[in-house]
């Protein structure tokens, strides 16, 4: 019991030190986890609403984002970190604090588990394990990359958890516990669990290779590890299958940082402590102590040659896998992630800490320390002059290196003096803690203004709740935006949606209807024009406004119900954004003239693909498009990918268009009222050669939209009821044609009309369309995430396997029952014949 209590203290001290260091660094920098405002806080707000019964959807479907999107894959990806759930006890307005606590607790648990795993790897001084593990918990990846989405920090927990399961496999014990560890890792975050599983498998292979073992034992350990991983992953089947199916239907990645050749010095600079700036490279620094220990491992004669070669070979292979594109794809699930091509860096950081502990556990001698210091100086020399190496780096190397080498030398030569050893351990711990805090402080960078909390966000949330009309219509937070996920943050029902699982159907539907997107379609925005809002039944929306809130009170507009009816034989025209809107509306409302080009420079028409607009030279008037429309109408311009300025002569100030194909698409923009002569002139000053659609100008005819809204209100649903993942609508008796649901036609929907059988609905230009046949007065739809059934089936099979293993294990180890004659003898007090013998 005493040894367990001591081990718990070591793990608690290590985890507590890492948490204190992260908190201190964040406090000094004044920064929350990087990127928290973009994704993490809105998703935690959605979780809070679900738990408190304030959400319009449920775990299966999200009615808030993207005008209706699957949610279970997002829940698994962003909210399955177990530390996300206790934050529900905080007020909803404390989203950033909740996310900070998720990051903090993940760092603490991951560091404590790593301290325990180090002890399983090699015996050694307990408090030195705690000090070494801090380098893992506060590695550069945590402060710079992992914090951008605190759910990834579950990978910091998964790696030592899976290494612990591998240790049990190595010693052929605790199969069930190891299986549950695998399940916990994969359920907490599928993305980082795959990386941690590969890493833990490599660690187990090194441990098997480091010592000579009988072939039969190698086979048993390998089989045990494979079955542990397979059944553990199977228990997390719903997470795996739902995630895979969602990824297959998601908008493809659009890498922002291509793999260019980086010099050796730039990569080596990432090993050094301090701020890492410049081009994106793997954040693998684990502090100066870890670097010294790993660098000295080849020189440590107290470690067997076989073990040194095994660890050295593993580190070299992993490093090479980080710079070869095919292996990088394997690490990241066959897709280079946008914005962060080295998210797997925590795996190498963990390996560096493990290898460093192998050397420290064998008490590095002066030769080892000298060799390690020499390698570190060589690394620093090769990295000198790189953007990641600052003056502070040299200070840490000089001062910190001297302190660490002195402490390590004392531990080796004064190991019989307990007071000297304790003092050296304290000095070592202080140096490691101080260096880790400084490195984390520097890596966090300059804090950006918080946009996910504060009085403006609370005011917008209150405004939308007061204006809510769901399910009669939507309250859209757009076009104003605090974050890309404002509909979850503010509780409305809009088009804003940022997720790795954003369906391609959703992205293309909004793009085709004139909404903007960024990140290659993985961040969508709400529609901004009246017809687009009508198509999505938006009745209230927030617009940009003056400080201090930055938005205007909710603007109310007319809108049809969520379910409308397209008459039989309605045509679908996809030649322009205006015709697509009219096709879904079911009537003509636009003048869509062919523009006449002019100005300087002149554009070139490439058929239906659009106009090529040259860059505007200095002093030139700019490219001019002139279109004839009905006087008194409202003119709009859709530049899509146009990058430059757009203005209307005599029509007021222009606006800046920041399109960039294919990453950034700009939405439809209001130009103003069509003048009395009916001619709309648009002047474009392009930054570079760019394209605009063949018919970029659309003019909404006076009164046309109001007439169509009246028709849709008369023929559309008379009553709409919406559940968490269901929708039902009553239609006028005898309705024919197609019932159009104002939601993207994502996979997973089944619908029935007039009480008929449930079938997969059709897609009308990306929206859900339910054929009504000869006539129907009711439509009902239900959503079930693709992959959920398969995942549950696999999980049940894995659970049955686990139960069978438990039962057979219990029967195998149960003491043998005595013969009946022996039991009778015991009951009557008689003795066995020959008992005295």
C-alpha cells in the first residue's frame, strides 16, 4: 500500500507541476488556449445547451449550424474529452474558462500518467521521474499546436495510457484493463488516438528488441497486443465508424502550408527551448533536460548497446517519417491537415522523453554528460541564425545547461549522500520548471482579442433568444461574426459552420446560393441577400453595427415556412447563382442581364466559366461592367473569387472583396437601388488576374420577392414541428410536387409523405426534396448518422468478446473444488485417510 501511495504522490506532483507551469505561462502572457475562440468555445456552448435543454437539436443532429448539420461526429471529435463534461457546471458565459480547464486537466493527467509509465519502462529515482515527465506535459506542441483545439490534448493522455497497456502486454497481464485503456484513448479523440497507437506500438517493439526473449514469448506478447488493440478499438466502434463515414462525406482539406524543403538547421532548431517562429515545423521540444539526456544516450555505457541502438533507431525512423510526405499522410489518416501539417509532433516529444529517461535511469556518467552537451552544442551551432533561434534561446542554453549539468553530475557522484541528492533533485526540478514555463510563455505568442466571450457576445445571445421563432423560422446570427461558429455560440440557426466534418453537400449548397466560405469550404457563412434568407426561412438576423456591441439589434424580414412545396415539373436552372436561387424559390424574381465589359483593362469572357479580369495597373480606371435592369429594383454583385475593390459610380462607397480561389469565396454583396435609367455600372480594381462569374450582376425586381413569399406561405406547410433529429410538417390537403425542406440534403435522412414508407429523400440542388406523389397532406423526416448502426454492432461484438475473456479468465483461475468425500469429511469432522502423513 505504501508503494502505491508513493507512486500516486509522484504522479500527482508531476501533473500538478505541469498544470502550474501552463497556468503561470498563460497568466504571464494573458492568453487563453490558442484558437479556443474559433472552435472549442462554441462547441462547449452547444454542449452546455444540450445538457440544459436549450438546444434546438440533440446529439445526432445540429439545427444551429450550416442550416442543419449532422452532429454526432462533431461531438465525438470536439467534445469527447472527459474533462469537457464537468465544465457544464460553469455558467454558459464562461466558455473560455471551461476550455482552459479542459486543456489544464488534460495536461495534468497526461503528465502524471507519463511519470508512471517512465517507472514501468525502467526503475529509477521517483522524483526524477516526476521532473522528466514535466518536459512531456509542457512540450512545445502543447503550448503552440495542441492548445488550438483542447480536444487534441487528450492525445497527451492517450500516449502514456497506451504505453501502459503495452507494458501490461509485455508482462502478459491485465488484458481487460489494457483493452479498456485503448477504448478510452480512441473514444476520447479518434484523431490523436490513431497517432498514439502507432507510437505505443513502436515503443513496445523497441522494448521487445532491447532484450533477448524466446520466440514463443515474442509471439504471445505480439498476439496479446494485437488483440488488446483490436478489441479496444472495437469497443469504440461508434466513434470510429461514425467518424470515418463523416470524413468520407466531408469537404476536402485545403492545405494552407505546403511541404516545402526545410533545411536541416530549421528542423534542428525545433529541438531547442524557447519561442519557435517562422515556417511551420514540428514542435518537438521537450526542454533542455530532455534534449541533454537524449543526446547523451548513445554515450551512456551503463545502458546496454542493444537498448541504445533500438531507441536511437526508433527516433531516427520517426524523425524521417515526419519529413517524407507518404509517412506524414499515414500519421494523419491519409490527409495532410490544413493549417497544421505536424499535429503528430506530440508523439515524437513523448518518444524523446521516454528515451531520455532510459539514460537518466542508468545514472549518466561524466562521459555521457559531456557527449550530450557536445551534441546539444552541435545542434545549436547548426540551428544558429534560424528564425526559431532567439537571444533567449542562447541564455537558456548557457545558464540552464550549466545548472542541469552540475545537478546531473552531483546525482552521479554524490548518489550515496541523500541530502546532496535531494538538493540536486530540487535544483534540477526548478531548472526544468523555469525553462518549461519560459518556453510555454514564448510559444503562446501575442494574445489576440477575445471574441468568444464578453458583453457583446452576451448581448447578441440575449437578442437572438428574445427574437427566437423556431421552428416557425430561423434566427440567424449572420452576417455579423464573432467566431466561425456563431450559431452554436449564440444559439441561433445560421449558416456559419467550421468543422473538420462539415459535409460537402452543405458547403456546396451554400456556395452555390451565394454564401461565402473560407478554408476551402471548411468554414461556411450565412447567406446575406433577401432571396437566400427566404430560402432558409430566416426571419431575424444580426447585422454589423457600431461599437460597443458591433452589431445591430435583430432585423426582421419576411420568410416562408421551413417546408415549402415546389409545383410539379418545376425547372432547375444552374447557370448562375441567381437562377439557382430562383429554382429553389419556385419563381422568377431577378433580372439577370449579360454585362457589357468596358474600362481599362478590358476583361475576357471564357464562355460559361466566367470573366477573366486582369490586374488593374496603377493609374488605370479599372474594369467596368454595365448591366440593364428594371428601374427601382435592387442590384447585387457576386464576385465569388474576386480579389480587389468593387465600387458603383455615384452609388456610394465601395467595398473590399478578398476572394482567393479555392480557399476564400466572397458572398453576394448589395450594390444599391437600380437608377432611373436602368443601367447598373460596377467598377472592379483587381489586385491580380482573377475570375468573376459570367453573370455577376443580379437585380431583384420591385415587389417580386414579396409576391413569391405570399405564394409560398399559401402553398407551404401550415404547421411545422421539429425534434432533436426529426421534422414533421402539415401541408395543405392534396399537395403535389416536391416538398422542399430548407436544410442541406446530407446523408442519413429518411422521409415519408402522406404516411407512406420511409425512403431516402432526393436532392433538389442540394436541399432535401420529398416527392409528394399524387397528393399528400403531411411529410415526416428523421435523421440517423451514417455508420452508427455498424459502429454499435462492432462495439457489441467487442463487448461480448471482453465478457467472454473475463468469464473464462475467472473460471481458469478459480481454485479447484474438493471431492465430495472431502467436503463430507470436513462437515462431519472426520479426517482424510493418511491426513497425518
